[in-house]
């Protein structure tokens, strides 16, 4: 067995062990490992909803959505305010989003 195959098998085993540990302790989890040689991800989850938990906020389900290709959108209160609920100043810098925009591009 080559080292790349061994790496993938080891990652999958660690994820199985983590999932078992979390299930046995009723603890939600989400994990993703990128495998560069295969250009793919190995992911698994113990969903809060499967455990009957109502997490506030439920970022685990959000991570799953992103892993499945859904695009995320920042909450409006973060986009339109310099402060968030905890009172800390929002550190989002939107200028870098617009650096690559060509106003003459019709697409």
C-alpha cells in the first residue's frame, strides 16, 4: 500500500473514531479533510438534529451546507452595522471583494 492510500485510510479511521466518540457522548460534530492528491474531501457529521439538540447558533449545519456547495450569506445585521450583538466591532473589510471587479465587464 502506498503512503497516499495509507493516509486516506488513516484519515477515514480517525473520522470514524471521532464520530463514534461523539455519538456515544451525544455531541454534534462536523469534520472535513481535503485530500489534495485526489482533489476531494472526506467529510462526516453527527448532526445536532439527529441527536435531538437545538443548538443556538447551529454552525454545524451551516458547515454541512457549505460542504455541500451552498453559498453562505452574512446576516443583514452584520452587513449593515459596525457592531454585532456581543458589542464587538465588525471586522469585515468588503473592499477586497470589489478589487477584482471590472465595471466594463458585461458578464
